[in-house]
C-alpha cells in the first residue's frame, strides 16, 4: 500500500491514502518528510507464527500435566 505523509503531529505521523492512519514517527526512516510517499507492506511471518503456536501448545500441555498431578503453578 502507498501512503503520503500528510503531516506530523508531534511524535505522530499522519499517513493518507483512501484511509488515514497515525503511526509513531520514530518508525519512519529518519529522512522522511511531509509529502513523501511510503510503501507499507504487510506480510505473515510464518516461522514466528509456528514458533508461537508451539510455545502456547507446550504451555497448555504443561498445565494439563500439572493439573493431572494435582499441582497447578501459575
């Protein structure tokens, strides 16, 4: 998606396209200025998604094991 940096409001950058979004100015390139076009790409991090799924599954399994033993540690 392409956005125009419309303006800066303090630490916030206001980006405009068909929609308007506000993002922290600090995540923009240092040289970014009003009127610049930004390309924003959203993508899925499949590796991190799978890692997080495994982590959650492991935590659930540990809780189930402790529950079966009668000990629950939170």
